[in-house]
């Protein structure tokens, strides 16, 4: 089954919900980044949540998420659009730990707990919207829950999980975001909290074949959930040879000439997808001519 996410409401519009299956998307990112298991889980959780947050935007709006918790994994960067396209990378992909006391991948130790989570939204306006909060757990889902409550003032519950195979490939990945709108009564809130606490691990549900719709039905049982939209999700990088040519030209003719004389060419490398772009001396001369 190809990856996708859904947007839904429940309890007469008092609750907004997002659910996602992201197994193939995270698998592609992990393959390109060559991440070890714990780093894969950290990157996968971030990409999964980023894709759902991207679906909250409209048109050509996009967002960039950066997590810097002070741990050995370094920074986690993710971009997402309203169209289900997401990409991301970690500074140090070869980070791994033994399982924690709960028998899960020790994402907290990889990410760290002394740093910040920031979200930059490019809404096509003169200035971007930026929100930043301190890391509260390093488990990523809890950190985004804190972000929504404090930066966007929306009480939310955020969950994301990634199962990694022994060969480092991704077995299952998915997540949810539940948001409480103004006017929701205490009974509704208490019921949702209980159902969140009783939900099995998200990655296990996905691995067992449950769809995003079925996952949200478990979380919103009794709330008459209505699915508003379904969006395909994929790992998609925005880099291209044309963009890199423009970037090289932006360095100026003197810098390009130095590359020809000193390096006899150039190579540009994309952090997100690990694609390498090679430019020969003749190709650099053409950029100078243009």
C-alpha cells in the first residue's frame, strides 16, 4: 500500500485529526541517508510529523522543521509541502544505541534533551512565520505536542512510530495528530485522552495492516469521524541540476574561473537526497559564458 495521510474532524468539528502511513517515505529517506536504526527512528518520526503538518497548509506553502537537542545525532532537518512531499536528513546518520528500558529504540539518547525545536513556515508573504520551543523529551512526538501547545496555542496530541528491520530497512512507520478546538467540552477531552493512552504503538498498528482511517477511528471512537481529504505522501527532493547551475552562477565568474583552474571542475552534493552533481571544466565555462 502506498503512503498517504488523511485529514478528519470529529465531535461536531470540535476535534481535528490527522493520520498517516509513511513506511515507504521513511524507507526512501533512510536508504538515501544510510542511517543506523536509532537515527532512522528519529528521522522517520520527524518526517512523519512534518508531512502531517505540511497538510495543514495551503497551495504552495511549505515548512521547514529543525530539531537540535544536543545529542550525537546532531540536527534533524525536514521540509514538507501541502501536497504530501517531504524530505529530510540528520547531521550524523551513523548513530545507534541499545534498546531503552521499554524495549524501544533509544531516540531520546540520540536526539538529546537540551536544545530547541523550530518550525519555519513559508506562506508566500514578506516574512516567514517562525516558532521555536525547547526540547522537552527528545522523543520527538512529545516535543511536537509541546510545540503546538506553546507556539500555536492548540492543545494537541502527537504520536509517531517507526519499526526498523534487522537489516536497517523500515518495516512500518506512521503517526497521528489530534487537536482540540475551542468549545470542546471536558467530557470529550477526557474520552480522547483515554483512547490515546489505550492506543497500541502506532508502528505496530501500521505493521499489522491498519490504515490511517482505522487508527483515527480507534482514537476518535464515538465522535462520528468525518474524513475531509486523503493525500498521497512521498519522499521528494527539490534539488535539480538547473538549480545548482543557478547557484554556481550566483558565485560569480571569478569563483567559477578559480574552480576551473584549481579544481578542474566542481561537484555539488544535496544533503537531503545525497545526489551528487558533477560539472566539468567545459560545463563551468558555459556557465561563465551564460
